[in-house]
């Protein structure tokens, strides 16, 4: 099964699974009078939309490079991750506003019934299975959006566990105010997760990396090639689950062009043999000692520290 197909299957699994959980929790929450369970159901509704986003992105990812996008459509994964963060932030904000209004208006009246406890237990088990599936497929395919979606669902387990704790306390102590307080906690957690995913997706959009150790691997791979001097302006950019590497190297200026060209190819082969998931390698060859003051981008051995 290819990468795009695996992402599509995982997305459909998330849509169907979250639809069942959301419908169950919202119906039971309304019947039982539990704001926290309704809140948990709203969070699952946002997960449905998140899985739809990943499904659409998977279709875009399968397109080959063209005139408009010569690097291909791999960045659709990053854009989808950013969209997921907005969906999560919106759901959290809406939930917080709704709960605060209910507290101000004094519409919290009675403690939830036992059925709310049962559906929350069912939700925890369901979310555990969905989160594990999304994260496993995300790691296997290198899809940040599936990993983000799985992480969101994994956090839902903690949310549902908090809801369950609140329901048990509410039922035992018969204090209805505990339920909306738990709902506020849930909304705060949703907002926190959304903000974290938003910030992490910025790294890919700005062609950054969270794992700077990759530069050590790049320098080591380049320096192993005979005839190469002073690798510099080294930089990477992530395109979906792939990495593009660019670098300048220096060679003997009296060397024939064909020999310099072969050294550049050897550098590319060295990089691809030592670093996984390389999309492309761009090597710029210069004579030894060529110094241009405008070279402000990328890293050299002198400027890089892990």
C-alpha cells in the first residue's frame, strides 16, 4: 500500500470512528444534562473535520510535480497540519464561550446521570484505539498531519478521563457545578493543544527543522568524499515526508569540469546513503578559496553547533 493510500485509509478510519463517538457523546450528554460530556462530543466533532482535512490533503499529496509546483505537492501535509490547529483552536474557544455563558446565566441545574459515565468510558477506549492507529500510520508514512491528528486524539483520552473524574465526583457529591468546571478545563486543554500544533507547523512552513542533528550527518557525509573542501551554505527544507538538501562545496580550481561534476555526484550518493527520505540534493561547486560576502544563508562548520 503506497503512502497516499495509507493516509486516506487512516483518514477515513478517523472520520467514521469520531463520528460514532461524537454522536454518542452529544446525544447522551444532552439527555443526561452533562455539559462536560457534550463538550467532549464537540471535541470529537472537531476531530471529524480534522480527518476530512487529512483526507483532502492525501488526495493533493498524490499529485506529481508540475509547472505550477515543480517541487511537488508534499507541503500540502504541512498546510493541512496548520488547518488542523485552527480547527482545534476554534473548537476550544467555542466550548469555553458556551460554558462561561451557561455559568453566568445560571443554567446549570442538576447532576448528570449514570449513562454519562458509561459513554465516557466507551469514549476513552475508542479514542485510545483511534489515536494509536493515527500515530502509527503517521510515523510509518512520515505524515506530520496524521501524527498531529493522533496527538490530538491522544490528548482526548486525558480530556475524557478528566470528564469521567468530574462525572464521578458530581454523581457522588451531587454538586452540579463540578461538571461545567470540568468543561472549562477541557476547553483550556483543547486551546493548548491547538496552539502547540500551530507553532510546530510553523517550523516546516519556514523550512526549519526540529532535529538539528541532521546537519552533523550532512557535514559528515560530504566530508567523506575525496576532493571536497569547505562545505558551506548547507540547508535543508522539508517537503512532506521528504528532505531536500542544498550545499556549496569547494574543489581544486584547476580540476576538469567533468571531474568536479563527478565529485558533486559522489556527494549526492554519500548523502542519500546516510540520510533517509532525501527528496533531492542540490550541490553547487566552487573553486577553493572562492569567497563571496553575499553568502548569508545556510550553515558552515564554523557557524553550526548542535
